[in-house]
């Protein structure tokens, strides 16, 4: 099968993973302190065998360096074989590899010749380190492991993330650490040191489930846009129930043509998973999402798996993640979700940038310094039409620019939160509260409006006993701008991300609209113009 680069949610490296440069891998110095007496195994490879293998297989500089470094670290001990046979973790790695091939559709790692050799060697009760077949299988397994980690965990290096408006620094990983952990733990409890966020594997499992749904072809859609509600009877409801059961929203199959309370709950469950208001009533928007082809949803999941593989390690401390397509801010305390908050993000014409920063300032009763673009397009024409425009909008000249004075009508509301960046993006309150009731909330000029700004201020200042709820409320309404600096451990990392599919904390598969068209661009780079093939059956 032709190679298709696929995949990753927040990917978070395992705690044991060191971060290194992917472009230039330093070759470790050989550890000669390791001897037969203190080694992992009594089997050692001749150094010339590795050199010959690298030459014969024309390995590139990166793979060359990784193999040399790995075996230098272990003074050329075997990794995959013991004197009494093939190591028990070889089939575990093969299973990891085959899982990747199955859910990604990328069969470039599939090596039936190597698998056949391993099956043959598994019959041996004694392994000779000089057996050419054993030497070649040992080095081929290590090479394949490094190829696997590069594909499965590092993301597609051909993709220029900045061309896709993604400015969060791309994560890096050291696959040697993962391989060392695999060997040390004898292939057990892989999830505890696998260099990937658990959300990646959760989404991967959903991809596999969706592949299973298409095993006999694309499932039937529901051929209607009718408005159904509880109490209705219609033969079309049978098809609706079938589709909702297939997608996991209706717990049990039901062939009755009645819209009962169970179906209403299933409709609400689906609406929640696609970001719609949970009315329990169907309609055109509902059926549009319900009838999205399964193959398209698989692509959407794979696109987001790729994104999450780019993400740096999530800190085990406090941090904030804003997911633009979800229109939601997630606050984490000591690495665990503390609360969620709905937000308004930039419109498609004024899209919010995808980047990371550090929140280190709270500004109570802020001035709003009108951006040059808004000054030219809105304020100056307004002044020209109405000389009292500035007074009506509580604005004033400030040197050669215009600013809006603190107060309830201020466009930034009563408080803003700064994480200095070159994109002039920050969090802020807003006097326009009604927009938070919309299911699609892309309305701002690029900054992020908060539904509950006081809650965020209290959370950020919770460790400072001088900032009581009453004092925060007073500062927000003081009418006089006040900066509060967060220092040291009170500074909070901020990630502005873009994920249109993920698995939530309740195990529900979520989908959102591609508000800025980033999925469409990613799809072109990952899959090209051809249709994505369904993963072929690989031995598992």
C-alpha cells in the first residue's frame, strides 16, 4: 500500500523521554564499562557487523547515528535476543508496529521477510551471536523500531507547520529512551513509558472502531432533514435509530418507529459530541453532521492525531489550553483538569493564531488601546460622521492613537490577561455576553473573550491570600487600570491549539467544524488528491 503520512491530541511525551534535536543526532561514546559479567545479555555483536549492515542497507545519516549511538550505549550487547531464544518483547513490538500499520494505513513498515525470519528463529532453543541470520534480524529489528517511532510519534516531517498557521514549537523525542524502557521493562506496561499522550491512543482506538464500521462498505445515511421530537412516529425514525446506534449514541438497537425518551437522549448525546445545542430535536443541521461519511470522520481523526504529535510535553504543573474549534478554555491544575470555560475566538477573517506563551500579567479595569486597523476602518470614519464619536464610546486620544477608558462598556470588559507574544493576542472580558450562548463562537478580531473572567482571575491568584474574591471584584470595578504581575511558579503556560476531533474525559468521541479551514489544508498535505484507502488486514 502506498505510504500515507497520518496522525496527533495534546501528544505528550512520556516522563522518561529526553528531548533532542531531530535534525542532528549526536553519536554516543561507547560504554566500555559494560562487560559480559554485568551486561543485559551475554550476547554481543561484532562492531564490524553493524558497520556492514549500515553500508549494505544505505541507511541515512539520522538512522545511522541512532543505531550507532544505541549500540555504543550498550557496548554492542544484543537487544532482541538472549542465549535461549528470541526476547519475549519482540512480539510486543511487532504488535505495536502492526497496530500502527492497521490504523494509519501506512504499510511501509510491514516487512514479511523479517517476520518470517523471526518466526524461524523463535523455534531455536539456543542462539549463536555469530549466526548471520540472527545478526541481521537483531539489527533489522532495531532499525525498524527507530523507523516506527519516527512515524508513529514524531509526526510527518515533510509538513511545514508554520505554513498551516501553527506556531507552537514542534515537540521532539529521543526514541532511544523509549527502546531502552521497552527492553528494561521486558515489553510490559508499554503505556506507562510510550512517548505519546494517552489521548492519542484513545483517538487511535476510535479510528480502529470506525474502520470496523466500514468493513462492509460505507454505512447507510438517514435520508431526511425533518424536524423530529419526542412523541413523533415515523418510519424514518428506524433509520435514525440505526445510525445513532452504529455511532454509539443509542445504547441498544431499536427498530420501532417511535421517538421516545431514549431516542431523545441519544440525539442530545450526539449533539453534544458535535458541538450543537442539546435540544433533543432533529433538523437540517443535526442530519448534516449525522450523515458525514465514516471515511471522512476517519480522515478528520487522523488529521488531529498528526497535530497532537506536534504538541510539546504538557507540563505537570498548571497550564491553560484553548481549543479554537471547540470555543473552550481548559484550565489544568498540577496537570489535571480543573475547569472548562466557553470562549469567543477570532472570526475566519481575523483568525486566532495557534501558538504557545506564558500568562504572567492580569490587568484589572484595563484601557483598550484601539488597534491601528480598527482605528482606520471604524473609529476615524466614525469621528468623521459624528464629532462626538469618542465621547459616546468612552474613548480619548492618547498621543497619536485612541484608547477606550476603563469601565463596563470597555471592549475588553473589566479585566484582561496577558501572555506576551508577537501576535497581540490575549484573554479578556467583554460587555457582549450574548455571544457566549451561540454554539459557533468565532466573532472576535483575534483575541479570546472569556465567559467567566473573574473565575480565571480567582484561579490564577488563588495562592495569594491578599487577593480575596472581594478584592478582585473591587479591582475589576475600580475604573482605574491596575497591573498584577504573576511571578515564578505562578506564571502559567498557555497553549492555543486547533483540534477538530478528540476523545473527551468521559470517553466520548468529539467532532467540531473546521472553522478556519486548517483541516482542509492538512488533508491535502497528508492524503493528496486520491481517496484514502481503508487499512488492509495486517496480522495482529
